[in-house]
């Protein structure tokens, strides 16, 4: 479906914005716990945080897989290599910049941050910080999963991803996998699920409103049972995630579909800046409030939520007018802007 003459898939844009809002609220809520405003073992903290954290980033991977497979390109090794180069630029530049900014701020304001800075090389290459680990994992998923030519190949890739996830989650391995293996295997299932939904016939067979309702209810019930306290069981997390991912994908793809096609595409451009900048803005704002003696939870949360969204939007509006500023958020778009300016 198109909107405003551009090739926008409204339900994908809507789901990305929904998941991004959950990420912003989740990080802010966690900072309230780390700052002592909320009890970390309280039900009203454990239940919503753990529930949301099972599915909000998986929804990003579903969107990425869908958009990846949707693109009409040549199915060849050369095409795949070119895509990897493109992703290295578009994911690598913001990943490196905002990871380094985050670490620098953690070092400078070490007495005011919730989590101390980790070694730079280890953080960038082996143990990426939130929320930027999504870009890190997504790049490697792009590397190992090429676009598929037909429906049978899509099904095969999805089944392989499901088997890999089950083996990773349910088998008690006697050793610890490298972080990158866990991130790729753990999220390839959501990415390949997005890919498989690009086939209209498969999507009609897979997505069902009745199943959506059942999965949502099961997800809520399981969350209420297991997330009354902190639960680190990967098997439980996976099952709950599967219920919610299916339910929300069905909600946006079937029920909501193209509603909001006049406004959603306009807002979708803010997804990346909000995703990249919100934690930095929120942490800086919280530090300022504390230094001037404002300790109210309601002020920190409500004002923190506003600045976490509005400041990145404002910064993006400034950046998109100068290619050398936009480059750090959307490199390819900035390079195109530069070429058009000097042609």
C-alpha cells in the first residue's frame, strides 16, 4: 500500500512507531527503578517491564525482515554483498557514533548514571549496549540471511530459524555462546517471520484474528504467572514473546492495516532519531533535574517522556537540513542529499 505517492507500508510504519514508543517508555521506566523511585521486585515493575521487553524489539526485527524481502532486487551473490556494504554504512555509522557518545557520557557523569561505562572495544565489537545492540544484531542477520526467490525458500529459512531458536533456548548447553551468536540466533526467527509475511498467500494462511486473540490472552496469562517476580528463563521469555509478537503483528497487519495512512508515514521518519537519541536525552535530562534538586517521580517520568521524544524530533529536523549532520543518522540519505546539492 502506498501513501502520499511514496512506497510506504503503513502497517509496518505503525508497528515500528508503536514498538519505538514502548522502547522509550521501557527505558524511562527502568531508569526510574535504577534511580530508586520504583521497587525493582514490585509486581507493578516486574510485570510490565518483562512483558514489554519480550516483544518490543522482536517487532523491530519483523519489520526489518518484511522490508528487506519486499525490496525488488536481483537475487545473486553480488546483490547480497552490495546489501551488506549498504547496511554496514547505514547501520554502522549511527551504531558507532551513538555507542561512543553513550560511553563518553557514562564516563563524564559516572556519579549520576545508572550503569557505568564498559571498555570501548569490548562494547563496540562484542557486548553492545542498549538500545544499539539492535543495530549490531540486525547487521549480522543481514549478513547471514539473503533475500529469497520464492515461497518455498521463505518457508525453509523460517523453519531453520525456528529450529535454531528452539535448540538455543531449550537445550541446557554446557557452555556460553558468544553474545553475537545469541543475538543472531535469538532474533533471526522474528526477522524471517517478517520475510515470510511478504508472500500474500502465506500471510493469509498465517495471520488469523481468532488466533490473534487467543495468543494475546495466553501471553497476558503467562506474563501474570511468571512475571510477578524477575524471571530469567529464556524458554518462558520465548514462549511469551511468540504469543505477543504474533498477536501484535496480526493486529497491525490485519485489523489496523492501512488506518492512519495520512499521518503515520509523516511520523515514521522520526523512528530512527528517537530510537538513537532518546536514552542520551533522557539520561542528560534526569541528571539536570537531580542537580537542581528536583526529585519528584511524576516530574521525572512525565517530563522525561516528553523530552525523550520531542528533543530527538527537533534534532532530526535540524539535522535533515544539513547533509553532514544527517549523515550520522541516515548516511545514505545524507550522501544522496550532498550529491543532489552539488550536481
